[in-house]
C-alpha cells in the first residue's frame, strides 16, 4: 500500500475518523480563546504601515524620544452658519477647560479656543495620550471629547478632526468591517454550496470545517504576533476572513465532487473517501502551495503593511488546506450517503456529470487542449493591456470612507477656517505638532521664549490628517 493511500485512509478510516474529529475538537477548544485576542494584537498606527526605512518612519522613531508615539492631536471644531454667539464662545471656552479632565489629556496641552476671523467657526486643539492601547483607544477618547463638545450645544455644531478624530472613525469602521466581511463571505459561501450541492444539509459540513480553520488560523497568527514579532493590522485580519472562506470552499468543492463520484463506484463510504482523497489531495496540496508561495513573496515588499500581509494570509491558506484534507473528510464519512439528499449517490448509479452543458464543454476541449490554452492566454493578455493605463494615486482621507464621519466633516470645517484666513482674516496657533503648523502661512519656532527660527511650511495642510490605514 502506498504511503499516500495510508495517509488518505486516516481521516477516512472507520475508527480513525473519530480520532481526527477529536483532534480538531481539542484544537478548537484551545484556539477559540486565543483567536478572540487577535483584534487586540493589531497594530494600526502609521509606523506599522510604513516602510521601515521610510523617512517618515525615521521621524516617528526620533519623535518617540521626545514624546510618546501614542499621543494623538485632536482638533475640536465648532461652527454656526449664522455666526457664533457669545454663549457659543463661552461654551467653547468652558469645553476647553473640561477637555483637560479627559483621561490622557494634560491641561498644558489644550490650546484655544481660537476663533475664525468671520466669527462663524472656532477651534480648540488638544493632544491626547492613548497609552498602551494606542490607536485602538482612539474611539473611546474621541467619544469622551465629543460628549463634552455636544452637551448643551443649543444648535452649535461640533466635530472632531485631526489624527485622533481620523483614528477614531477608522477604528469604528474597521471594528465593524470584520463582522461585515465574515458574514458576507459566509453568506456567499452558503449560496454557492446550496447551488452546487442542491442539498439542504450537505453545505453545513464544509462551512463548519472552514469555520474551525479560520478560528485556528487566527489563534496561530495571534501567538506569532504576541511572541514572534509578526505584525497584524486591520487590513490583513479582514482579508484573512475572505481568503480562508474562499480557499476552503474551493478545496471542499473538489473533495466533495470526488467523494460523490467514488460513492457511485464503491459500496463502502470509507473506501470511497480514501480514493477521493488519493485523487484530489495532490491537486489541493499543489494549489495551496502555489498560493502560499505567492503570498510569501509579499514579504519582500517595501510597504510594511503589505510585507506583513503575506505571512498572515499564507498561514490562513495552510490551515484551511489542512482542515479541508482532514476534518471535512472525517465529517463526511461520519454521515451516511443520505447527507447528499435529495440527490443521493447510490452504489452503481450513473454519473450525472457525464451529461449536461459542462460535460459538452469538456468533450470539446479534450481533443484540442493546446489550441484552447493558447487562445485563452492570448485573450487574457489582451485584457491585461489595460493595466498600462492604470493610474493609482491612492485616496484622500475623505475618499477613504463611504459616508461622512465626524473627522471628514471636521476636516471640511478646518478648510473653511483656512479659507477665512485666506480672505484676509488672521489667527495665531500655538502647537508642538508640525502637522498643525502645516496649516499656517508662516511658522515661528520658539525656545525659552525666544525666536530661534522661522519658515514657511511646504507639506500642505493635508498632513494634519494622516491616514493610518492607507499608508
């Protein structure tokens, strides 16, 4: 008996299938609490996304010697289209004092309120130290500030912009995107399986196997992130859901198709599954290996977020492949042929795949494979020519959201403030953050109360709102 056949008989054996199922139950019990910690291990700050040798990354490293990298500046913008009232100005001043009581805000790090020249807007600038939570704690801090700014507003509109506001809105979006991607991928997979198998029961086994694979992959990735230095961000965690479900479903379709064929040729389920694994296993391993190698090439990327994406997704594909080759076959043979109801593949029955549209397509391709693959390659090559005209310039902060969150609206108001100054107004802003200084026409540097230098910013005001997710 060949080694491949002996290996294939492990999940397909009459009693070894229960060993395989028991093994995965133990893995699930251990992995489930670890997988739930993956979100807490994510690093979504700018440094985790930028190349290690980028100039901006080096600036962040140097800046860390002077202040915590977890300090996020915030701009609280107030606006009343009809013009600010005395009560509005008093509220902004009272809020500025209240902001100093927010956790992480130091009293000396609150500047303002600073009114616009036309009297329609006013802003307060503060720096918030998010501590060990870093980017993940932005939403809570922004919520506390927003609650103060919007209390007793009496029609005064307020928004939180700046790095803190953007990080809070991004955190909120990314926190929900995990569940959105998971449920969307799950729904698509269920529909595909129902259409393919046309069975109200069979689809449950592949979905269960993929779910176990996803939880296990998340646990492995968390352990590597916590103890081996692997960087995980919201982007890689979100794509992981889709990839594991997609690849796992693909492998499941191949295994189930082969198993159903062999059930018509064997009177015993276990022998049919062993033969199905022997025939489909090498193709699945080759396919998964090609994907894993391709994903690992991302490790050579310059962008840190792309570089760390490869290992995370490669782990997902590897675990998904292992689950589909072990857990799914064991579950399939644990149930009788009736799991395929209403199209039960009985021993000796005719193979339905020998007729139909795809059977006719296959019979047409078989005699002339070279012509088919050359024609297909030429067509794909012509379609790929469109890439020569691709102009990918990235997205602005506002374009990074589908709606209009608070930080984007706040950015719009900040631009209005900038416009007030451009129309002849003036304002003085005191800050230690160069991103805020980028909004000024002239920057004066002070040390111990004396002017030591002055310059005109060249970065542009957009630098005030860096995108920690897009970098």
